[in-house]
């Protein structure tokens, strides 16, 4: 079943978000085909097509065997496709998340790189395709490759990267190398607690290349002017990440002349001192997660009702029903979401949630993102 949400700007532009997972089938191919049929039907019912796909991400149960097969099914799609080894908690073999922005122009720049364009703004989705040994070395290479790519576009990680997603194989053992490499790179890129970091999720997940212990995908933007990007902290609820040696922003927002985008990083049951709250209690941890996300949204001038898509990561998939039920008490029953088995970086954290939000708050000094509703 595919769930969807939509944002319609006063200038006529639309953003649509979809999420769902496959019905249980006899094998991966039948499940993937059924899911894609449902997704295509949802697009047709919403009046959009593949042309407006901004991001298409799949979560699969056995990426080593399923990744190449899924790529073959998707070969006609001209879009940035992410495939991550994170099994759906329901025991389905595949789940998807999709983000559409109308109108939009897009072009593939290189393997793993797309440019999306509007009247006054360009966005880049990038993934490093090559690998080197070791989680530290791989993370370092991913950031260096992103910097090299952006410099060719007269941009930089420091000034233009809005969001990263970092997937870590065996997060309990390889996360430390990821963190050290990111910290070391940020030291060279003037990304400090005195300047700013980047909204991010670092979570357990396997990549298509079995040699990859870490892989990163990123969203960057050019054409923005000073004041359009703001970082979200909610320090009455959450600590600075630098307090416990990692570097990412809890959330960011980008203000346009017709809307505001919210990027909420992977958020767990944490307090303003950096402590894990409610160990071993999945319901209370989920409640704290939602309170933390609500505080971040409120700081940015939004509410939970502005959320358009959520990704839920669980250490134990048996907790899925409790988590979705608890999120429903915050008015999020109908929110498009996927629920995955993907342990968080600290074993005591049982659940983590990341979100994308959009609302009609606008900055009069800024240009609209999109000016019409054409496909």
C-alpha cells in the first residue's frame, strides 16, 4: 500500500511524497514488480509522472542479491535512485520512499550524480561510486569526492551541502571510523561548532558493493543567498552533537519565496545533556523522539502537521507496531513512512526517526522555488 502527501504552493508548484512497501510475495522479483505497479498507479492518480521524481529510495532485505535485479527493473527511470540494505520491519522484501517536485528540470551528470533545476535554484544529489578499504578511509573518500564534485559546480560542502545520509555496515563496530573521518574532514572545511555542521542521518545500512562499510548520499543546493538556510537546535530538548564528539546539525530549514523546507536529522530519545532517555522502553523512547522532532519543527516555525515523509529506524523490528501506534497519537497515522530494521549508533537507542517537512511559510526577500504546476 502506497501512502502519499502533497504540498501546494501559492505560486502553483507542487511537492508530493510517497512511501510504501511490497505486498508479501513468493520472491523478491514479484514483490518489487508489485510495489512498482502500485507506485506508478499512485503517481497517475496524483497527476505526476517519473519526470518529476526528485529522489527515489528503496530499502531491501538482501541487497547483495537484490540490488542488481532492482537496478535492472529501474533502468528506464531517469532519476537518482538509492538502494539501501535495510529490511522493512514487516518482513516484506522491499520498501520505497519517493519525493517529487513540480515543475523541475533534471539531468544526469555522472554515475551517482544528478542536477535538478528550477528558475533560481539548483539541487544536486550525489553518491560516490568507488570504494577503498576501511570505514575511516571510505568516509573520508566520500567527503573528499563530494567536495571535488561540488567545486566543479562552483560550490562547496561548507556552503552548499544541506543534508547527508550515511549508511554504516555493522554500525556497532564501524561507526567510530565514520565519525572520526567526518570530524577530520570538517576540520579542513571550516565546519565547526562556531560555524555550523550539516543535517544528517548516520544509521546501520548495507550498500550495493559488499566491500563498502560506509557509503554516503548527499543533497546540496546552489543559487541560495545568505539567510535562506537556518539550522535548528532545540537546545531545551537536545544537546549539541559536539557535546559527545560527533558533528551534525539536529535539523535545517531552507526558506524560499513560496515555501519552507525542513530537513530533520535522525532523531532519537536524547535529552539536552546528551543522555539516552528511557533505556529498554520503546514506547517512552518513541514519545521522546516525537517531542524532540516537534521542538525542532517549532523552532523553525513549523509543526508536526507540516511533516510530509518519515523514515523510522528500529533496532528490533518487533517494536514496529508500538512505534507506529505511538506516532499515531501525535497525528501522524497517515504520514507516509517506512519502518525499517536499522540499528542506531548507540545500542541503548531503540528507535530513530528522520523527516522531511514543507509548509507555506515564505521569505519575502527570497525567490520562489517553483512558479507553476506544469508536469
